[in-house]
């Protein structure tokens, strides 16, 4: 089981940040919430902080778990763990060169979000109420 942690960051307009999977990676070209694999012996929050520092150049100061579930691919099983990032410093930018975009929750249905991330949409809608 691969533990993957992701962060949901919202801007002042209520849009959420998504990132495109780079060429050469599993599910390349699909859109997802930024994050990555939790290292062995690493706590989920620490993994989230590290991944968002590496990918987006931000420092996560406060985040809460929102939804976690297992997803099976033909070649692997992953535990997807989405956190709602409520406080961070810095400006989110593409440190690793992957395309980023801010989208509304409604746009998540049509932007090519990975199937594995789709269960996160209702959880995000509920959290934003």
C-alpha cells in the first residue's frame, strides 16, 4: 500500500489549486491535488508539509485531514489522504515545472481530474459550506 498525501489550497476567490501529472509519471497528464508519497516512518502532516514545500514552494502552517480512502489501480493500491490547508506562507508556484491552475469546485468535474481524486470533490464541497 502506497500512502499518498495531498493538500487542498483555496485562494481568495474560493478556487482550489490542482497540478498536472508530469510526463513519465504514473497517470501522466491527469490533474490532481498537489502532494505525493509519505516516506517510511514519516507522519502524514510532515509528509504534506515536505511535499508542498518541494512542489509549490510554500510552508504549511496549519492543515486538517479531510478524507482518506483506498484506491486500486491495475498495478498498485494507494491510500489517498487529502488535507485541507488553512494556513501557509509563500506563494504557490510550480517549483518542479508541472502545470498548476486554480479552479472552482464545479470545474473539478470537467478539468480531467484523476478518477482516484474524484471522491475528494464532495468532501471539499462539504468542507467549504
